[in-house]
């Protein structure tokens, strides 16, 4: 008997961005919880898509710029997890694609959307990749879709994942612009996946909610100390002039870090502890590092 025949009566959840950082964690947890997962990708033959297939997800081609492919992807689905990445496109593309997902989900009669968003509150900040998510979430609501918004502040993998643009800058430009002592709300990607799965599992509790997610609050300086305790050395910073960083990456992140330096906002681990009491602190997450490489996280 293979895993898919064990899945019982749970329905289908279509995952937008399934091959990405959030998406792979969401797929993993949905499969563990017995959902049938439709992992959406523009390229079903990519290594990441094949890996999802090997885990027993159904991989389907879909492009969020192509409404017809989305309608097919959401056909018969109970739920949709949605995430876009404006860093690899633009905030205009993020909004356009998010609107397409919302429209297709509404037309397909999806019963629950869990949206992997970002930001610090339900108000405009001038930070493009936060404000764009308010626009997308609003579209889901306007179309009457039952919605849970997940709003992590910073993923712990920013400290380690070399494919993150900010990984270049996490130990240098981010604290320089934000201030090394300013609090940061952290969540690891695996816990984001676990939280999304818990939201799908209990719609009565989580539909209509926006969860500001942080399992730990630590400044960059405190993270540096934790890193040093764990590894015996300081994390390697990549010194780069801010103007050069902006030339490569754009101004969204530098605007964000300056905003964080200059504004007060609510930050708490309460919502995260309520939905996932065992969510990892930064210290616990670092304890999963491979001592030799420091950039590999052991998934629980
Ligand atoms: N970095 C942080 O600390 C942090 C914190 C909170 C929130 N966030 C938010 O996280 C989001 C990024 O999530 P992520 O890191 O999971 O992104 P990611 O790793 O870049 O994954 C995005 C996925 O979207 C898919 N995709 C891209 N364009 C597509 C299209 N036109 N149609 C269908 N699929 C498409 C890609 O898959 P294929 O190539 O296989 O199609 C890709 O795997 C951003 O919105 C960011 O604001 C980040």
C-alpha cells in the first residue's frame, strides 16, 4: 500500500509556489497530515518538482499568469495555499498573480485559502512587498473566500540559506540599516509549513484570522551571540555598500529595514504558540545545524 492510498478522506489542497521555500514545507506537512496535495509549478520536470512527486504529492503544471491553468489546478480542490515572491518578479507581478489566484479560487469554489503573506500590520507602510500583500489579501476577502493570513516577519533561514538575496546581507546590511539591537520576530520555514497545515485542519478556528507569526524575538546581535555559542565562531558577514546591494536587489529590503529601525509595532509569539506550541526558538533551530556546514537544517 503506498502513502497516497492511506490518505483517508481528507480532500485536495493545491499549493501555489510548491517548489519554493514556504511551499516545500507546506507540502511536507500537508502530506504528513493526510491531505492529497496538488503541488503547482511552472516546470513539473524540475528537480524540486520531481522531489515533491517522490514524496507523493501530485505535481501539476500551473502558471499564476495563466488563468486557465489555475482553474484546472483548483478544480475540485478543498483548499489553496498561496505564496508569491516579488523578489523574483516584482510587486506589480505579485499583485497581478495574487489576484489571478483569488479569482480562480473563487470560480473553483475553494473552501479555504491559507495565504503566506508578510508584514507588520493591516496598514500601509510604504514597504512594497508588505503593502502588496494587503492588496492581495483584500482581493481574497472581496471575493468571499474563507481566508487565513499567515504573516511571518523573518524566516530563520535568512541567516543560512545562500539562495536568499538577503543572506548576503543578513549579518551586515540588515543590522546596519535596522540597528543591531532592534527586535526581530523569527520563524523557521518548517514551522510555517506546520502552521499552514494546522490552519487547514481546523477552519472553524482559523478562517477569518490573520496570524502575525514569530516563534522567537531576538535582535541580530542576540542571533550573532547564539550563532557564536553554537558554532564557536562569528557568522561571516558580507560587507557591501548599501548602494551596491540596492543595485543588485532593488530598494524593497533596504526600505523595509529602515522602516523597522524607525517604527514601533506589535510583535509577539502568542499567535504562533497558540497554533504551534512547539515552534522552535532561534536557539533550538540552530541546534539542528550540521556542525560542519552550519547551513543545513535538519527538518523535524
Ligand atoms: N524572507 C523572509 O524572511 C520572509 C518573511 C516573511 C514572508 N516572506 C515572503 O515569502 C515570499 C516568498 O516565498 P518563498 O521564499 O517560498 O518563495 P520562493 O522560494 O521564491 O518560491 C516561489 C515559488 O513560486 C513559483 N512561481 C514563481 N512564479 C510563478 C508563476 N508565474 N506561476 C506559478 N508559480 C510561480 C516558483 O516555482 P516554479 O519555478 O517551480 O514555478 C517558486 O518555487 C515573499 O512574498 C516574501 O515577502 C519572506
